[in-house]
C-alpha cells in the first residue's frame, strides 16, 4: 500500500449532443449525430485530501455496436448502460492507483453491469457488445486518472511508476509462452517515451461519402467556411497522412477508392495512406488481392500504404482468422479487436503485427495493452473516435507518450469543427491541423493538463450525480 492510494467517492455524468456537419460512414452505417459522455469524479486519499478530474468519450454507437437494429434504440441502451456504470463507480470501494482501480473495476464490476443491461434490454435488440461497455466506462476511468494527477499536482503520465503503483505489470499481464519477456519489476513508464514530442503528424479521415473531386459534389455540402473537397483539406492543413475508409465487401470500389485518393495524395505531396476496412472483410484473400493488384498496377501508391487497419471481424475468439499472409505484405493493425491485452495476445499469435490504441477503451486498458504490445515487438498507432472537446486531450497525449508508427489520427475538426471552439481558445494547436501536425504545447499543469477552468464550458444538468 502507498500513502498516495486513493478511493473514488463520487461520480457525475453529463451528455453533450453533437451534430456532424457532413455524414460519416462507419461500415454499413452512416452517422449524422451522436452523444458525447462527460464524467467528473471525486477521489480522496488516506489523509482525507480530495481532488476532482474529468473524462469524456463520444458514445459512437455505429462503431461500438454495429448492426441493423435502429440507431436510436441502440444509442438509448448505450446511454442507460453508461448511467448504470456511473452509479457503480460512485459505490466502488477499491483503493489504490488509478490503473489498479480501473483494472479491478473492469474485471470485477463491468462484466456484471453489461449482463444486467443485456438482460433488461428490449427483446428486439441484439446484445450490447463488450466494446460498447468499455466505451461507456471510459469517461469515468479517464476522469479517475485526471483526478489522481490533480491530487498529486503532477501530469498524469508522471504517475505510472513504482513510486505510486502497488503492483508491477506482472500483476496484470502475462507474456507469450516460451518467450523471453517478463513483466516482473516493470511499470508502464518503462514502455513510454522518455521525451514525448511537442508536435505530432496528424492523420485525416477520408470517409466513404467524402467527395474527392468536384465531380462527386452533390450541391448539398455545407457552406461554413471549412473545406469540403479532399484537395482543399490537404492544401489548407498541409496534410501528409490520409486514412481511407473502405467498404470491405466491394473489392472493385475499394481498389478504385485507394487509387483515387492515392493519386491525389501523390500529386499534392501527401506521403502516407492507411486503408481501413472497418471489420467487414471475411477472408485474407480479399485484402491480399487488392494489395497485390496495387503492387502490380500502382507501385507508388502501394509504397505509400504505411499499414492496413482491421479488415476482419473484431470478435477474434469467434473469428480466429490466420492473417499472416496479409501482414507479410503490409503491417496489419488491430483496432476494434484490441479490447485488451489478452485479445492482443491472441491477435499476435494469428499474425497481427500492430495495435491501434484508443482512449475510448479506457486509459487503463490502453496503457496495459501498450505495454504488452511493445514488450512483444508490436508496432503502435493511436486512432481517433472523432474526439471533440476534452476527449481530444488524453487522446493526443497517449499518442505522444506511446511512440506511434506515425503521429495520431484526429478528425473531429472535419466532422464538427465548431463544437470545440471553447477548448480551442485555450489549446489552439489541438483543434486545428497546420503543416500536417498538431501542436501539444498548450497542454500543461496537473492531470491531463486540460486547463478546464480556463475553458469555462457551461454543462447541461447532470443525468447521474453522486458527489460528496
């Protein structure tokens, strides 16, 4: 036990509605609006000192709970689950470091809350996935880490050491059998960048409905001063990295889309591409044929492909596809599949070579996954969930400390650029992309360095409130 151990003594939950300026296609669904969950938690240490912290995550239903059920019904159930989780956090009696508390909550409490939510859901809905439970849990977990840093008066990434943690990584992680990796005596700080960069290369999302050239314009595009055409985005923001959303069930369309975007990127001196199939591909041959055709017919564009993102169904245990043939061609990154280090370990055995981390799966889980992946030679990326407002800050900090293959993905400025105006006054370099980069120098102070008192955002009434 450490004198810096804390207990969570209160939690609040707020909902912030968001409307997209242009539709965002997720697999078979098109997203036009969503709800952002913001949490505030209060902690107390053994001496009775208290502190508060904030966390925020978009409840992106189309990503966490894909399917044919009505969007509004799924979103309603996800929000009710989030409220159930908020009440459980308020009564959670574990004590320790945020990683210890967050890990124990996910192991001991969250599965039962998900079972209860599924038992009580309307009969016409499919079961709420574990990924959705993690996303609903993440605002509270992120807020716990922020509060802990605030309590100590330190940036949160300074607290992931033996000085503050009771358990080393061997208390959470198991290496592959017959390997030479050991987590005994090692802590998250051992796997983080000693000198995180103050600026990061930034990726732009080319959605499945985004117009690439003027021939694709419909006349219904927004006239709000922001770019619409991909060429205008590249020129204004100095973009060098483009992530391409694909269908995964239409090889001709996917191939042509990569060529279309890649040709424009090459002409405008954007260097890197990443195709994202969004879990819709059923076999490696689909991806391999596209990659091989690009190598034959478009070798420059093939060379621009930095990595391939999550082509296959994310339920790895139900779909244990051997993907070595894909990763032999290009680095292959788990995204939706990477719920935790245990699934990353399974993915590693199946041939996946990289992991796309997301803070929306909890800060605790992201850090533990990061450590397991790095220890086993896997490459890292930090991917976006179209994070606006406060959600953007832990997201970019994770990328800066993780040591990614190439910067960070950030696309909230594409889909709701005005929603973060208050935060942008304090952190201008985080909510606009210039010269292909984000500037992190405004992040300072304790916790995640939100500087939330300077932002002064007025929140709606709390939907769950248990404050001391």
